[in-house]
C-alpha cells in the first residue's frame, strides 16, 4: 500500500520514472493490483513509453472484465 501511495505522490510532482519504479515494487508482489497498473500506465504515458502504457491498460481491462464475470 505504501509503494502505491508513493507512486501517486511521484505522479503529482511529475517524477514519472520514480512512479514506475514504485508501481513495479507493488506489482512484483501483487500482479493484479488495479491501482498500481493504472498509475504505472499513466507514468509510462508521461514518459512517452506508449507501448508499455498500452500493455498495462490491456492487462487492467482483462482484470476488470474477470472481476465483473465473477459477480
């Protein structure tokens, strides 16, 4: 939770590469953390890394569809 919050702080102060690193720390432990994926995709977009941002969005959408199907 702390790493995810730190990522948000880094996004707010425009330290996008640090935000990516914080999200990576979260996703190593929990690959399906929706907030970390969303924040990392935003950070990737701000860095101009559109391929990785796109991959995160695709992964995020698959997770959200899976959650909806469970319900």
